[in-house]
C-alpha cells in the first residue's frame, strides 16, 4: 500500500474551473457553497462557461459574482428575475440564471418572481430556501416554518399573529409560464448529485426555449439556526423536509 | 476488493464544518488538532480506508477536497 495514487490519471474529482479560487465568505457548513458548486459543475459539464450570464441577489449570496467564473451582474434586492429578463431578451442566445435566497425571492421580490415566471421568461431561477434571513441576523422570513425560532420570533413562529409560511415553489408551479419546477437539497452526496442533474436539465431546457425553469434548493443555515452544520442538516431533514418535500413539482410532459 | 483512493485537502480553505466527516462511509476523515491561519480545525485523513468515492468532495461547501482513485 505504499503506492502513491496522487497522479493526474487517477483524478476523479476536483473543484470545477467555473468556480474561482477565492475563499467563500459563507459560514462553515453553509449550503450555499455546495449549491454554488453544483450549479458551476452543471454549467461546466454542459460547456456553457463562455456563454452564461448570472444575476446575483441581495442576501448572503450577494457576493456570488466573486465565486462564479462566468459573467455576472448584481440586481437590486429581489429584482434579479427582472434583470435576468432584460439580459435574456437582449442576448437570447446566452444562458441566463438568477441565484436568489428566500428573503430575496419570496419576500422582497415576490412580484418580480411571479411575473417573470408567469411570462415564461427563458431563464433559470435557482432559489435557496433556508427559512430565515441569514445575512441580517436570522430574522423570520416568509418561508420560516410554523413554530420555528428566529431572532424576531424567539418563541417560535405563531401562525395566528405572524401568518403562514409561503410555499412559493408550489405557487410558481401553477403558472403557465413555468416549464420545470423542482425542489432539491445539497446536504448529502446523493442529494447534491440529484441537484446537479436537475440544474443540468433546467439549463438544457433553456437552450430549447421552453420557459422558466425553477430549482429550489432547501438549505441549512447553521449560524441562523444556532446549530452545528451536521446538527442543522439533521434538523433540516426532520423539520424542513416534511413541510417542503423534495422532488419534482412540475415536469414536462 | 474495493478500489483504493486518496484525498488531498486544501487545509487553508477548510472551515472545519465536519460535513465531509458525516458523508464519509469509511470514517477516513477527522478534524486536526492544529488550526489553519483562519483558526479553523481542518479535515485530515486519518487512515487508509479511502475508496475514492468522492462523497466528501461532493458535499464540501468550500470545495477543498480533491479525490484520486486507482484505475
């Protein structure tokens, strides 16, 4: 067993070149890093690096343009689908995606999201749902679960006074403009690989001008949930998945 | 006999989140006693049970793991 396996011909996995070498600012164990990499690998495997334009949101992933080695722009809070609409209409041959969190997509940008999806813009929307406003300190978001504690619902979300969580992905799936709507996660190797397959499918549909593709990724927020990364992944399986079940919601016939 | 594999870990980028430890089916990885320049205990390989399945690298949020597997 003294044989050295570390040789180029034995390489089976390395960081994709669509991600830059910059150290990500995300907290240890955050799902954003894995979600970034799955999207980058999907772009890489389809050979789309030179013709992809991404739109970064406001939220934890506001600096996504530092990490993807593709053309990126930044949108005002929640307006990424509107910006992506403009880019896609000016450059219909480019692959355009937005990458948004739940505060950006399901709160501030609900109108832009719903109208872009309803118009059936040929863009990919990647939606990271961790049920909380991570960047600003773990406040309650529209996607916070009933009874879930956050810094602005310290005794848990009381539905009677704070309203119901918004299942925006199910809502989006009802719209005629959407073509492929799915919910995935990236906390285990199997789930991460499934997410990459879904993202690749969505990028391929965009090439065929099929309409809006919407991929939700249920993610953890160890800092906002006040848990270790491994605990937060377990908590997510036990609490988030019953409310936000994984799987395809709208698939092409 | 399972194939042999090996991992190379970029310890300066590792944040010690332990997600790879939970994903490894052969308990090959553990956290170091030392810290990197950012103060994180980083992942190290502690035995030769690696089969090069790449599960650790797939779940690593910071893409610090490179995986090799014998042909």
